[in-house]
C-alpha cells in the first residue's frame, strides 16, 4: 500500500508538485524568521542592520511578501539572525521498508 505524500496549501492551489514543495519550504522558513524576529522584539531598524538590507526590503519581508525573496535570500537572513537553517530529506516510507527487509 502506497502512502500518499502530505499535501500543503500550494498543492491545493494547483501548483505542480515541485513548485508546491519549494514554496512550502520557502514559506516555512519565512514563517520561522518572522517568529524569531518578533520573539526577540527586533525593530525594523534593527533588522535593516542585521540583515544588511534597505528598509523597504525589510518591510516587504515583515509584511509577508515572500514572492519577492528567493529561498537563498531567506537562508541568508536566517544565518544573519544566528538561526541554523537546514533542509531535511526523508525517503519515501515504502523505500525505507524495502531497504530494511533486504
């Protein structure tokens, strides 16, 4: 029995599987950056200095305009905030079961 992969909102919006996966990762990283900055009460002025970006760009980040940011830019922002971004790759459940039974 094949387990269906978990859908994200981008799947439901009609994006291809590849696009939905990339957008899901990008969205999750953006969310964590915003949460981290808010939990530390960073002002926009502080973020301008930390991220080394102009104020309008920081404003776009804080307002959720993630289409304006590449995944690489978000990773760089997380690093600038001393976060530890990483991508975890999981094998499909069936492939793992086959490997264990071999």
